[in-house]
C-alpha cells in the first residue's frame, strides 16, 4: 500500500514538474530563449523564436566562429533572471536581468499557433533610433551586455579618431 501511495505521489510531482517546464507559457519560452541566446546556443533559441528572430539568430550564428574562445566561455557563464511577465492576450513582455547586466531589460513574446515565441528584431538589437540601443532590449553583438568587451581594460577599443 505504501508503495502505491509513493508511486502516485511521484507521478503527481512529475506531472507538476513537467507542466511548469512547458514552453507553452511566455515565462518558460522566454527563459529558454534568453538562456540559449546568451549562451550562443542559437539552434535551441530558434525553437522558441518567430521567423524574423530566427533570421537574426542565423546571422549571429555565422559571426560566432570569429569570437575568441575566452569570450565564448564568459558568455556561457551568464545567468538570466526573469523578474516579471506581463501578458495581454497573445502578447507578453518579460522583464529580466542578466548576471553581467543588472539593468532591467525586456523581451517581447507573441503567441502563434498556440505556442509562445520570442520576438526579437534588428530594431531591438540596433535600437531603431538615433541614440543606439535602448536599455530594455536584449542585446547581442552591438552591446557589451551580451558580448564581453574585446578590451578587458574597459576602455573603448575604437575612439573614432582617424586611423593612421
């Protein structure tokens, strides 16, 4: 009798665990996308991405072989902490921070065919405006929040001065 009760309890616990890990929620899909994104596991990030986001990830994936191995190792250590999820119908905004950037950032999610997908575009990565990238967008490539600085001293690598 005790064995049956333990088996039922284990089955219920497993069901709750699997349900909470489901990517059919904006939080779970965002967590999968962001963790994969920052760790440069672009194939995994594409599984919870819109078609436009997949195109951006393809471009980034082509650039990663040019990165030094030390930078890749640093990126794999980044932790993502989801703070809040605001859902409105088939859209959601996920506020998060990363271990290398404590500033709040936002990832936009959409529900398509019953599945939550990360919606990230060139405008998000480039800022879409005159002032550069907004602080609340996921950054990759053009911002030090996603890629470690090439110059470990923290000084800009290019001052904009004419090269001689």
